[in-house]
């Protein structure tokens, strides 16, 4: 028995907002979990401190599955991003404690390494095709073997996923949501030329990826999938919103471009049809927003039955604690596909010291006992929470919102 003595929620903004859970045990190690839900951070902080922490005190930290089921089934109100992010934070912290107590890096408890390193993709972006391809060439030089290309769209003032100035793009960029105009026609005209140039300049061996950010309708996405087929994409991500999982049947029927979806999913039920009908190639649901290590392993196991691989979300709004946990899972899974890596700023990195390392296109989670990531609480306290929102898109020809 490793008794949980205390649990605290740490909200801080070292470069951007993060919510972190720290669980301490009596006479044993502590564990750290990420609970960041971009733009809705305080809802999860409250769910944890007001509703979960009181239930954890006195429980045996070793009983990870039992605590997971208790929090999931026992709440009566199942699923949803806030609930599942809060449960994920507890789950990460408990796996951290168990692995520290065992004196092993977490991946050893998950069955050991199934590969030597974790293939990762990074983000290249620019206002024009030329700028984007130059950025990708720079990242290729740094060792990346897989690169996501996002470019500004001619005729649109701002495009999500593309930096505004010299600084890298930040998903939540304003204290009230910025409203951008969107045109699917302009976008659909511009993307094929980006990949034509990208394939030409970067060569055949680099994996190229693209994120649609859920902004198209199924038939528009089907057309885009077809139009980029000559450039052999690794994947086309979030072509449409997946509230109707059946939407993917239409896209799938028209294109052989591989499809990825799921960064906003929080449950296995969000992707059950997509996986069972083999409508996608990669599932992006990840540790922090989909119920932790315990639940994403369940999703991955289902996906494995249907030739679907993982491609865990890894943007900057997921803290280094999530990145660490994701890498341990990636290293151990039979059906790992690729891991997203969007580099954190130096301040974030220093507040969250971690054992994972990048070399030659691959990450390794490191061999520190636990998941290998931590929070420097003193430093974190110097950066108080700042309200920040993701932007909203409106259709150029009318007032309606796009899918986002
Ligand atoms: C993006 C993210 O990394 C990705 O694939 O879609 O930047 C995403 O928009 C943010 O994580 C939202 O919080
Ligand atoms: Mg995405």
C-alpha cells in the first residue's frame, strides 16, 4: 500500500498556461500529471481540486486501474474533455509513482521498448509557399524526417497554424477569441501547390503531413485528398470535424491519401466507428485529453485490431509531462505510427525539466525512473495564469462559423 497523502493543482503560465497535478504519497515517491485543456484550463483545475482531490486522499496509489474506474464510472457523468483531462492527470501521476517505486522508466512497465526510438514530426509554416518550404528545409537540417507543412492562404488575412510574426505560432493567442475569415475555395486552391513545391524541394524520403484543422465539409475534404495524392502525404489530418464519425466514409470512398483524426477526442467511443470500419489510418487521441495512459492504451489496442496506428497529439498546449508520458507509450506500442512534436519555448522547458531527448528525427523518453518529467514549483509560481483563447473562424461569404 502506497497511501496518497496529498494532491495539489498547480496553475501557471511559463510562456503559456498549464495545469499540473502533483500527487504525494506517505513514505513514497510523488507523481506529476498534466491537466491542461487549452482555453478552458480553470474548468479542469476546479474539477480536480473541488471534485477529485478529496476522493484521492487515503487511497492506494498502486491501484491505478481501480482508481481510473472509480473516477470514470463513479462520477455518473461520463466522458467529456474536462472530466477526461482531469482523470488523465491523476492517471499520469499514478503511473509516475508506480514506475518510480519500481525504480524503472515507465515504458518498462508497459511491456518494454518495442522500438529504439520514437519517430516524430515537427511543424513548418510560413506566409507563402516559399517561406514554408524554406522553414521545412531548416527543420530537415535539424534532423527531422517528418514535417507538417502549413502555409498562409492567398487572399486570407490570417490562417490558423501559421505564425503571425517572427515568433512560432501559438494556438491560444488572445485574451478574447480573435475572429478570422475563412474561405474553403481559396484554401483548396492553395494546398496542392504547397505540396508540389514541398515534394520537389524536400525530396522523396521526407514524410510530409498536413493539418486541415476540421475546416472542410466531407466532399471538400474528399477533393483535397485526391488533389494531393501525387505528393504522397504521410497523412491528411482532421479533414472534417468527426462529430459524425460516418462523415469519413465519404472521404475514404474518394481518396487513397491516409487520414488522421482525433486530437479533440476524449474517449474510445469517439473513435469506435472510425476504427472498426477502418475509415482512418491514424488515431490522434492522446494521453492528456483522453483519460491518461490507461485509456489511450485501450484505444491503441482497439486500433491495432484494424490496422490503425497511433499519431499522438503533441502541440505546445500539452505540457512536457504529457510529452514524456506519450513517448513512453509510443516506445512500447505495437501499432505506434508517429508522434507530433511542437517545440516548447525555453521558459516552459525550464519549468518542466524532463528526461526525453531528440536525436536524428527520433525521440527517446530516457531511463529516469517514472515518466521522467517534473515541475519546478518555485519557478512556476512566478508566472500566474493569463486568460487565453483559440481563434474562431467565420466563413467569408456569410457569418457562419466553420467547423474550426
Ligand atoms: C494542432 C494544434 O498540433 C496540432 O495538430 O491542431 O495546434 C491544436 O490546434 C491545438 O493543440 C489546440 O489547442
Ligand atoms: Mg491538429
